[in-house]
């Protein structure tokens, strides 16, 4: 009896104590950056056992017995958020939260997120970009390791996707479509690409089958974001090829991102066979500022100045080519110089309006102004010889038989100014089972082009023109583009989602009203580690200035839009293996193009046959596997198979290979740590691309009777972060002022392979034509230091 009374007394005391504790009830809505509800977000009271999950509509409820506590919101693939709650008495609170995507989360394991299900794109691990050994240093280097992307030039930021040309790729920064220079004819003239990887918050890439929300081009979409940073930070990078400085400032209702970059790759260009004085100087400055004007309205500004000058005073060249049984040598002496320069000014203002928690509207206004100039005045005298076996005659070395003596002359004085203004209104609204998106866009482009160029070759006393007659043209062109889209992402069942979209566009050049329907169906089995996708759609690319200008600089103002019918089927599969979480992806695709503008490639310059049309097809399959084989270091491997052919109307040649018909691409980006010294890391980048078709010069008819050999390249880098978390001892001075201090030693083109980018065509005394390869860069050692400063208190 006494025991029962004692137990009752203890219970009463406990109940009294509990009653004395105030009970706080917190409810709210968790959304992503597009204000779309996020289900299955974990909400936890730090230091207590209380936790909850958001429902399908993103709503949650959680209780706390303390008046002051911290709530943590986290979901795989998103940055966790901590919010301090302080309330004097018991009651109800409403706390809405927005989570932003985490670029450092492995995309290999994020396929289980429903937010990724209706997206035919790859999330790029931007955290590893700085470690990738790349001679260009541009963000696009990582794209060349992705499925569907072809590789054949380490100096260029341009890329080909699933048989498409460089002009068929869309690039967005903060939903702003980026305009790029068009006069570049050699990869060595390219400087800094628009994207500053140090300012990125996320990046996604689609090699095809992309949504209706994206624009009207045939091949791919690169969608990057300069978003709100986690914290304030300053990063300094100094290397043999240039330097950069970036800073991120975070405030409660605003943030600022700023970046300065400088590039001078003289050392890399000096490894080429053309010897001379290289003076490449490229600079870039970018500023992003966002201010929250009210809880529902914010304003974002993006400004950029990108400029570059490439100057070359060539002196000499010696190239050996041919076979083991027959080796040829070309010796060239040069006179003259080449100067290429460009400047791009860009600005954009975005107004973000959130009238409801489930609705967001953006008004984007952007302006691009680009000036490009080419000045080339180079003459050369050459001696072409055939090498014979080594003669032991006074140590004179290999004998040589004269095959031809001649010269060639190249002149160009070109100037192109292009301006683009666009205004776009777009919105997204999420309902119970679907997300509806829409957009309206107007763009006005203006071109002012002056062309004056010619090339002359004198082979063995016979004067021959290469590239056609003298080109003299002055062109002025204005084009207005109007486009709109609607898109609905609908949940058919717990495992199946359907996305339907339609784009409509019109331009006053071709005067066509174009309709482009698109579909994406995704199915995720109950196992939650697989996603199957099927896509189909019509993609139509309206004519632009470059595609309507022919070899002579004349404009085909009657050109119609290019059109492609695309279909694909793919799968993502996440599994555990090799001691880590891996993701295997594969996709098969087919594209039928009933209206194409054929073109020929000259280095990285696209030369359109503007008055011709063609029909063609492209089909292939991509395979990739990747994961965190070593903690915090992502590695991935991919294999791409493809065939691309076309039939040019009325040329009687039948089906021919397209210039981008690269049948096989393989890439591997592997990272590792030294077992006994984990602060030391190795970064290996391997690329292989099979041969590319090319035709002989002096012909306005497209041919594919020659080829550029396979592209093979290995770049390797070694790094040490003196402040790595795995370091047993950290230098006191560095630890006091810096959060990271990493030194990189890189070897570009480790095996010193001679990769061919184009050909110089010459004839000998017997009127036999030779294709003399123009090689890319050789082996080169690079050093760079990346320092991240600690935040000032």
C-alpha cells in the first residue's frame, strides 16, 4: 500500500513538473528555391528527441518543451538550415523555410529525390572543378568528361554534343541566356569563358531531351546558378597561367558576389610547333548583387566585362608527318603578325516576385554588347621535303629530297559588332499534384559586320587560292525573336510523373511560326534506387547571323529554321559497391533532322553552306558510372557511342558523315589520396575521342573523304591542402588566417601526344596534295596556389 502511494506521489510530481514546462508548437511550410514544396524534409529540435517529417505538401508540425531552442531542417541534396526559436510562453508559431540545393552533395545518390525525377539533366559536382587539371582553366573542361560530349581541343571552351555543332548549345546563368563571340577561328585565340566557376552555387547539364522552359536550340543546355552563398568568403588563386580573386559577402537580406580573373597561357602556346612571340592576355570581371526589397520582392543584378587580346608574331615552324616508311618534313619561315581582340559587356536585372508561398514570378532583362576584330597579315616561305635513311656523311643526319618550295599569304581585316537585348517574364506555381510553368520572351539582335580577307598559296610557282576568292562584304542585320512556353509537371501516381510542354517561337527573318511540343515520362520503382525516363520532342533552331552567312560573306535571308525530332530512353541506378555509393546511368537516343544547314569545320571556326539544306540522323548511347571511391573525392567514367550522317539536297553524293561524327568517346576523371598521407591527392583526367571526318579545301561542296586522327590526352595533377581536415598538424600561421591553402602541381599532356586540330594543305612539284597537320599543345608543367581566407569576425 505504501509503495502504491509513493508511486502515485512521484507521478503527480512528474505531471506537475511537465505542466510547468511551456509547450511550443511550431508549424510551417518547407520549399525549395522555386517555392515548390519539399516532402520528406527532416525537422529536428537540436538537443532533444523531437523530430518530424514534412508531408507531400511540404507542411510540418513539431513540438518543443523549451522556450528557446534550435530547429534543424535537412534533406539529402539540400543545404541544412538552422533556425533559432525564442518564445517567452507556450503557444503556436509559424516558421516557413526555404532550402537551397547543395552542389557538394553527390548527384550519384540524389536520384532518390523526387525533385530530380522530372529532369533529364546531370548535376555537376562543382566542388571538384578547381582540382581538375586543364590547360584552358575554363569551366567547360569538366563538360568534356560528361556523357554525350565530344572532345578534340583542349584550348577551346566550345564543345559538341551528340553530333551537334557548337552553335547548337544553350548556356544560362541565373536564367539569363548567354551570348558568346562568333569570330574565333582558333582555340588558342579563346580566353576566359563567361562562367566563373568560383562564383557558382550549382550547375546542371542536359545532353538532350531538355524541357520546354529552355530555348530553341538543337543539342544541349548548360544551366548554372550564381546563388546565395552559405557564408562570406574570399578566394585567391595564383598560377603560372593566370590569377583570380573572388569574394562572397552575405547579409541577412542581401548578398554580393564579385570575381576578377586574368589569364595568360603563353607557356602552353609555346609548346606548339609554330614558334614565335605569343602575347595572349585575357581579363574578366563579374558582379552579382541581390537585395530583398520585401518578403515578397527581391532584385538581382548581374554585370560582366570580358575582354581578350591575342597577338602572335610567328617566326618559324618545323613539322614532321607521314608514316614509318615515308616521313615528310615541312619547314616554314614567317613574316608579319596576327592580332585578334574582343570585348563583351553584359548586364542583367532580374525582379523576383513571390505573391504566394507556392508561386514565383521572374522578370529578366538582359543586354549584351560584343565587339570582335581580326587583323592578320602573315606571309610565309616553306620547304617541303621527304626524309631518307640516316646518312653517316660528316654527321649530317637524315638526308632530304626536295618535294616543293613555295609560299603562302594570309590577310584579314574583319570587324563584327553584335548587340542583343532581351526581356523575359516567367512563372512557376505548384499545386497539389503538379507544377505549372510558363514564360514569354522577346529578343532583339543587331549585327554590323565588315569582312575583308583572302589567302593565297604559291606551290612550286603555281598560284592557287585556298578558301575561295577575295572576300569583301559589309553586312547589317536586325532580327527580332518572339517566344513563349507552357509546361506542366504532373504526378500520375506515387511512382510515375509526366511532364508536358510546348514552345512557340517566331522571328522576323524566316517569318516562321514554330511549334515545339516536348514530353518527359519518369518512373521510379518502389525500391527507390532507380529512375526510368522516356523523352520525345521537337527542337527547332531559328536562323541567326552566323548560319545565314556563306563563305563569301553573303547573307541568305531566306533561310528557314533547323528542325530535329528527338526521342530517348534512359535509366539511373544507384547501388552500393566497392565500398561506396555508386550511380550508373545510361541513355539511348535517336534524332531525325529533316532540315539542317550543312557546315564545314576549320579548326574551331564553323563555315556554313548557308544556301544549302540537308536531312540527317544521329543515334547513339551513353554510359557512365561514378561515385565517391575515396572520401570527399568524386570520380566518374563514361563511354559514348554515336553515329551522325546527313544528305545534302541536290549534291548527288548521298549520305555523308557530319563534321561532328565522332563514333567513340571515352573519359575518366579519377581522384585519390595517398594512403599514408591523406593530405596529398592525385587528380587524373583522361580523354579519348575517335577520328573526325574532314574534307579537302578549295571546295564549296561538303565532303568527308579525309579524317583527323583520334584525340588522346592525359592530364594529371597533384595537390596538397596544408589545412586539410585529415592533416595531423596544421601550420599555425596558415591556420590563423586561412580556411584552406592548397598547392597544385599539374602536368598537361602527360604522354606528350601530338593531337591534330586541322590541316595546312600544300602541293609538291608533281601536283600531289599533302595535308600537313596542325598540332595542339605539348607537355607542360603548371603550378597554382588556391587560398581561402577565413571570415573576419
